[in-house]
């Protein structure tokens, strides 16, 4: 999934990356990434940013997220990178 991140404090800011999968639960303002462990496909890695993003849109295979500050963007990008590594390790534990 392609992820595009923007920042209201610096309107020219544009960060783009690719992760296997990431979702967003609006009611909890929670990002999540699947992390299977062995045959358990229900595990997830969660991230609840504080403050919440200003806007998150998911269309087809693209997520667009807008944050208020540069610090919020950096924290989200760090979570994406760390979680992608953890998720990959989880996929490697799958059996069968």
C-alpha cells in the first residue's frame, strides 16, 4: 500500500513510502498494521497519534494522511518504518 503523508505546518512537505498494509479506524483515531504470528492472523500493531491526524483518506491502495505538525509526521513515519519491519518478521513465522 502506498502511503502519502503531509503536514499543515509546512504545506510543501510531502513524504511517500510503501508498506504491505496499513489501516485507520476513525472512531478510535487508530492506525493499525497486520502482524501475523505463526497461524494467528488476528495480531495487529497499533498506533494512536496524539494529536490525531487532521485527515486520513484511503482510496484503493493509497493512504493519504495529513498531520498538524512536523513532530506528528516524524512520529507517524517512525511508527510506519518500525511496524513494517515487525510485520515482515511476523509474516516470516507463518507456517504452511
